C-alpha cells in the first residue's frame, strides 16, 4: 500500500492547524446554530407540507378529512396535513419537556419528537393505508447552510488572513 508523508515547518501553518484542532473540542456554538436552523427548516416543511427532499406530502384521505377537528373550538390548523391538533407540529422545538427532543452538547445536536405516532407519519404504514409524510430530515440546501455555519464559525475563531477553512465534497 502506498504511503505519503510530509513535514510542515511553517510556524503560522502549524499554529493554524493546532488552533483548528482545538476548535473541534467544543462545537456547541455552531451545533446550536445548526440545530436552531434545522428546527426552522422543519417548521417550514410543516407549513409547506413537503418532505426534506421537497416532495409534497400526500393529500389527506376523505375519511381523514371527515374525522378532522375542523370547526371545533381551538383547531387553528383547519385541514393542514399532520396538524389536526398541532401536537406533533409543536413537539419539534427546542423546549424541554416530555414531548420534545432537542439535545445539545459539545459534540452533537439532536432534534426530533417523541410523540408516539410520529414515526407512522414520518415513514408511513401501508397496513393502515397511511402514506409516509417525512417532516424530519436534512435537505441539500439545509446541508449547504449548515456547512456554512461551521465554516463561518471556524473562520471567525481562527482569525487568520492566510488560512481559511472550507468544506470539500
């Protein structure tokens, strides 16, 4: 197997690499920014009724439309898909209680919901004739924006005009 070795003697480059390595020890700030961005993106998907790929959700069946709470006191969502009571929609937030999943530490951020019926809507259930209506996920545009969050964050902290961080695909 071929092997490549190299030696860096430039103090500026060595300092840059050392500082960049230290940044990786506490990523909480950019992870929080990324997590909040994903929450906004998920909120927009609920409002637009699309998956993270941009595909429109299947319309409600006639049976479901008849069962909806529309017209009942307190239903502000009308016939919006996945928002009959608003419980699932409202559960994807940074709030901390039993129906929310938002975990942040120095190395990761998680968003989601622990509403019991969420996975049926995310993945569908053919036996119950419920189509998948994915509301969680990361689109290509989300990925680019999140990469930008990390690049900006790293470059702000490295503060070095000769070296810049960028993402390579």
